[in-house]
């Protein structure tokens, strides 16, 4: 069997451990309006037994004008503590289609100091398709104390991103679709220019997984290499609003690449700014 990422767990692995102490399961599904799926309604109707709903909107900084900006460490800790999660828990995150929005939550928890964060390979859609257990029962939560240990160096600010583009100190890996990256497809958010940052490489998040299952180590390495990402050099990941950028981060970490950061403002910030350099066409 080909080597899989150390950060994903199989459906068998999770099913065998349902109900065990110290296991926290999070449904981190989130959808764009065009997808016509209501993540919370789907969770209420059927979720993995013991799972807690992770609301990306509620878990975003309310003081930011940008979508999905990281919460302040104290606010994140308070919210996560109310979910009954501690730093020492084994945290397993899943989303509907698999490898779409769950890597963002995996990255968030790791950035805030959680020690053991994993992603369910294949997502909930494959879990349900295989006839594995789901429930509509409300998950009982005992409040806990999550202590944040925020690694600010893992997050790129707008000022840092400007410097990276200018100095080329890091490679830029953009997780948006090829059409959006090239500037031939419109952005889903109004008011944004089309295209990409100068020097960026396109690594569409969708090609890092197959039917919701993350590609094996060799497959991930090939996708990154084919996109022109030099795995011996530092990388910053980006996307539309900071969510699918984490799929590239997951791929990088899975192949052993450690010097990577994520641009939280992503294209919503860069493409929405009037004086940032934007190019179209191929990288």
C-alpha cells in the first residue's frame, strides 16, 4: 500500500475509536452559495456520532473586514473550550466532500497549539456512502480548557505578502482553480480583480485529492513538482479567503516540507486592493 499522509486517518480507524475518551470529532463542512448545500442543516440531519459542528463564520474574527480571518488566540481558546476540546485531545476533522474545508481547521488548531490534529480521509459523503454510522442526536459537550499557544510565524500578513511578492523570498502556491488563477473566470466575490500575484504557482486544491481522499505521498509530491513548487525552498499558500490554501499546506507538511506559511487574507484581500500587482495568464 502506498504511503499516506501522517495527518489523515482512514474511516476504519475512526469508526473503531468512536466514543473513546480524549477523541474530539469536528464537522468542519462549509460551502460557497453556488454549491447549494447548507452545512449546518446537513450536520443537524446526520453527523458522525459524537461530532461537534465547527462553524467557519462563527470562528472568524468579527472585527475583520475580510472573510474567514483567524480569531484572536483568546477568542479561539474560549470558543474551542466551549466545544469541550483540550490541547491534548486527538482531534479529528472532517467535511462533506473530503479535503475541502477540513484542512483549514486542521491548520488552525495546529497554529493555535493543538498537538494531535488529524483529518478523516474521504469526508462524510464517502463515510455515509459506505453505510457507516451517522446520527441526528445532539452531541453532549462538557466544557474544557483549551490553552492557546499561537504560532504567529505560520500566518502571513498583507504587509508580509507584499514583501514576499517583491523580494521573491518565498514561493507562492495558489489553491484557486486554474480559471480564476489565470483571470479567465470571475471571482465568486464581488469587487475583486481577476488573476494572480506575480510569480505565483497554481496548485488547485481539487487536484490534491481524488474523490475526497488525499493523494498518497508520491502523488502529492508529483502534483507539487508539476506545478513548479521547489520543495527545498520556503512556500506561502494562498487561495480565495484562506480556506483551501490549507489543502496545499496539508500536502506540503505531508511530504515533509516544514517552511511554509499561510496568507490568511488571500485573494479577497490582495485582489480587493486597488494598488497590488496582479497578472493574468499562466504563471
